[in-house]
C-alpha cells in the first residue's frame, strides 16, 4: 500500500477498466466479488489521491470556480480577498436557498396529506400562490448560478480525465448530471437522500422548482410525482449548506492536494463496503486501515488548508449526529473512527478558528439527535485537547 503508485504507470486506467468489467459499483451477493471489491476499492482510493493531489490543471479549474463564486455578486467590500468573497457568496446562496427548500417541503406535505389527485392539485396551486414572491427571487438566483455550474462541470470532467473515470467505479459514490430543469419528483428524491454527489449542480433544481406552473400543467406534475412520494422516505429539509460545502471541496482541490476530497470518497465507499458480511474480517480491517493511513500520510503539508480542515470537521460532526449529513446514521468501526480523530487532532493542533469553535459547540450541544454518544464525547475531547487554548 505504501509503494509509489506512479511507478505503475497508467494504474488508474488499469483499475478503472477492471472496475468496469467487475462492476465494482454493484456489490454482488457472492463473497468472492465482495472480497475482490474490498481490495480493489482500497487500492483505487490510494491511486485516486495520487492522481489528484498534484494535477495543476485540476487546481486551476478549482481556483477558477472559486473566483467565479467570489464574483457571483457585485463586490461592495474591496477589503475582502477572493476566498472571503467566495465564502460570503456561498453563505448568501445557501441562505436564499432555504426558502426554496422550504417551499419543496410544503409541496411534499401536499402529496403526503392527500391521496386524491384533485386534492393534491388544489393544495399545490395554493402553495405556489403563497410562495409566488419567493419563486421570483429563486428564479433570479437560478439564472445567476449558470457560470458556477459550468465551472463545476469543467472540474468534474477534469477529475474524470485525470483518474480515467476511476472515481465513477467506486462503490457507494454518486454523481450529479447537468440537465435541464429538474422534475419535482427528482427534487424530492434529492432532498430525502443524504448521500449526494460531492460536486452538485444547483441551477437545474432551482429552475425545476420555478417552472412547475410553466409549460407542463400542474395536474401532469402531480400525476407523475404521486407514486414517488408514496415510496420514498420522508423528506428531510434542514441546514443543507450545499454551496458552502462545495466551496470547501474547491479549496481542498486547489490547495489541499485533494486530501479532504479523497477522504470523503473513502468514507462513502467504506460505508458501502461495511454493509457486506465480509466487513468484519481481519483482512478487510487491514486493508481499509492501511488505505486510510496511506491516503492521509502527508497530512502535515495540508494542515493549514481551511477547506481541508472543514471537510474533516464536517465528517466528524456527521458521524456524531443523526440525520446531519452524508456520513450520518452509519456505525463506522471504532478502529477507523479512532484513526479519524487522531487525524483531526493533528490537523488542528495549536490552531483556532470560528470553524473549529463552531464544530466544538455543535458536538457539545448535541442532545437527542446524536447518532453515537461515545464517538461524540471522543470527538469533542479531540478538539478540546488539540485546538489552541486561545479559542473560546
């Protein structure tokens, strides 16, 4: 696992081609396939990190998208640097999106409350009428998201090129597809599924919400959506902070050597692998612990990358709190969560920031929502023991 992967030449292409043949995204019921997929996944994650971390074109595309986000709105405070402007705009986009997701929640409730098409149609019409002013603002926001989405698309294409499509073969990983306005039923699925693509296109979803009453009749929308709401899990609309989290990944890909980006891939893939009966074997443990240590072995180079720190803090808080995000509601083994908290301690050693303090406060204040009380206590201790004492 510690071998220099570049000595293998086009190992990424080889692994990607092998993944396609073996259908590694689809864990079969046979132990043989699970065992192979486990080995292949661990090696592929290490290879992915190697291919992404020093690619200059990828770094340029990530930086370009950060700049696009920074210029998303007219610059009023010239004292802010590009990263600060990008963060401010990401926060504003997320805050304005809250109204959009709240409207989706109301629409979902209409489908959940009534069983007759006519009743749902009337309720949807009334909901859209009450949110008419909100819809107008969302329409403007959706129009302005085009350049950012194009930057995300270019970045995803470069990741695919650099890795020979290897990340698309990893188990448990999903990818967003840039399309036209997203149908309402797909928006319901998107918001009710905590496992999302790392790189998202928000414009189609906002456009889809605003176009419900345009073109296609509301009755047609209702009829094609009703079956979905009968079978999908309950919609969970909370503080998604989708654009801010995308900004962390952009910063990580730009100056963090794809450290945090690959770590997210690792925990998503591990989540899927742990669902197999072979997951408790000593061999499996050796492989996934070895992959984690190899992926994170150069942590000292990136401990000052804000986006990378944020991704790690987010993974920790997700694991600690039920229904919080992509890494919630899954019992990761103690041996890997111990390694994660060791990494967190090293990454924040002697540092303080509003983000570190916010994560500490969140962990401290979790009550009934927590997913793992033991992990929450350990995570809180890791932050308190390693952060700068000058923090609040």
